[in-house]
C-alpha cells in the first residue's frame, strides 16, 4: 500500500475506542444546538426545554432516547427533528412500557416505574422463587413496630445447604 493511501470503510467502526465519545458529542450537539434543549445540572443525559411553546423532557442513554411532553405531537416532532441529522432515522416506539430494563406504567394521574420482571428473573435464576423461600406478604414500606420485628425474627429463613 502506498503512503497516504486511503481505505474505504464498509461499515461503522462500532468497536473503536473513540466511538462512544464521538457519538456522545455528536448527539449532544444535535440536542443542544439544533433542538435548543438544555442538560440538567446533575444529570447531563436529561435535557429540558420548550418546543413550539410546550415543555419537553428528553432522556438520552447512549443511543436510547425517551421524550416526554404533554402533547404527543411534540414528542413526535422531537424524534423527527433528531432524525433529520442522522443517516438512519430513529424508530418511534410510541408510549413506552419499558426503557432500558425498567418497566413503566403510565396513566393520566401518575407514572409508576418498577423492576418487577428483573427481580423475578433474578429470583428464578437463583432458585429463590419456590415454596421453600416464600414468606407472608408484607406491607411496603416495612412496619417498624417491635411486635412486627419480633415476628420477622421468628420466621424461618432460607435453609443453608452444605456444598
């Protein structure tokens, strides 16, 4: 190969050590300079601002995005605006029920965020989801009365097995 020759790249250099930093800078510039959204002080991946007079919250975790606004058309507009600057347009998944492993349940009154599926998966993986480890249903948050604590101390815990 001659000195100064250039090789054509046929695919993304996803595994390159600089790729995460370059992507982060690229997408951050689109979000801040093109959409005029501002990162929050303590969470640099959470942005806020206004688009068409409506408040917008935008969450960026590497290449996963979540958009929140009182108007669904504004959320769609944010996704379309970002897609204009990308060679592959973003997929609009609509109202989310999962985001990066976290389950999300939305109503008009509240948003519930939980990890029930993940916890069940861990319990199943370690064999802790069988009758031997089942306990009575407990209130959350845990009660602190001494009689209740005493009941917990008397309850049989998991059987230790000798390996």
